[in-house]
C-alpha cells in the first residue's frame, strides 16, 4: 500500500496493478501483456491486469510493481478515519 491506497494485487493468479486512468489506457496500448481489468463485467478504472507470461524474469515483475508504486504514490493520502 502507498498512502493508504492499494497499488498492486493478485486476481485469479494474475497480477493486477493500479495506475492512473490515462496511464492505464497508454499501458494497454503499449504493452501486449497488459489489458484493462474487468470485474463482474465492469471496467475497474485505473487498474490493469498483466498476463503471467510477461513475468518470466524477476526484473519483469519488479518493473510492473515499480510502475504501480510510482503512479500510486501520486494519489493524495486518504484521510484518517
């Protein structure tokens, strides 16, 4: 978590990363392993799911995690409850 925001997770054994909405569209357009994340028929805005074959090397996994953390850290911190 970064600033109380989840930045990456796993869904059905696929990594899911959180990015800004515009970044999600760009990543999907530029990376053949990335696609928009759909949950229960709805697009999860700002989330991208990564194909597992993109993660053959540890560096590949780390690159996606780094991207998610970099973009998530730009979100404002959530207010304390």
